[in-house]
C-alpha cells in the first residue's frame, strides 16, 4: 500500500512523494516520474558520458530526481565538478533534508556539487558556462515531457542550445523511458557522433540513453 510522505504544489503542478514498501516514488500531476527501486539507467546516464570526456571534467545534470545520477557523478573518478539544475523546491528539499537524502548519501552536501534552482531551459539560455558533459533527465523522454516548455529541448533549437553549452568534444547524454526514432534522427543531424543504449527494465520496454558528441 502506498503512503503519501509529502504532497505540494510545485512549479509543474502537484508533486507527491510517496512510499511503497521500502521504496520512494515521485509523482507529478498523477504521472509517475521516478523511484528508488533500481536506478541503473539513471546511473548509466552519467557514467557512460563521464567515460567519454577528459579527467577532472565539468558535468551538468539536468534534473535532480532521487539523486542517483548525482551520486554516480561524484563516484566517477573523472568528474571534477558537478552542477545540478532543478526547478522544483520540493524535490530539492526531499533530497537535501528529507527521506531521499539517505538514497545518495547526502550528495548535495559535497564540495564538488553546485545546485542551481531554476528552470533548465531558461538557465541554459542565460548562462555563459560550458561543460564537458550534459546529462539530461528532466522528463520521461522526448515524447513524454513533464511540462510543455520542456519539449523545446528535444527540438532543433533546443539541441542547438545544448550544443552551445558544451566544450569542444563534449558529450550530451539524454535519458528516456522509451525509444524515439525522431529524436535519434534530430541528434544525428546536429551532432558528429550519436549512439543509443537500451537498458532493460523489469517490466515494459527498455529505458534509453542517447549519447551525442559535438
């Protein structure tokens, strides 16, 4: 049986943190977003990207989630600094002082982490910063976004914006709960190298990670 731990009105609408047995789930406007059951593909999002960039790399994570990607970044020997952009104050609170803190060992408190509370699309437009890798996990995929505004990132203009925030040879990694041939086509039209990883899950079609190098 699910137990509601917290329910708040967030930037994207209603956000619910609930506990099911020993695991925690995040629900947005009735849509399942993430949980603490496995996290394999969320970790791979970061580790495969980090393996492709130079040591002491600067890495951006779009979407804090339950902290699996952040923990993977801090545990990777090639990552020097991690910037996390998360727009939902509740998600930040659940990870900083709430029950999600234990999931990643209080990763937000580590010195190499800088947390930015902002909408990712807006922040990318306004920042001059550039990174060796951008790892995006803010939606369930290019065709299943949490809010309409996020859809811009997966179009041609959004990919141009993301590419502009990468250093030469930098890598874009994008997580999805389902394949998207159209998004693959757009990546191949914009980036020099593109590959897709399928990550099996206990039920349903595999999670997908796209890797694209400028």
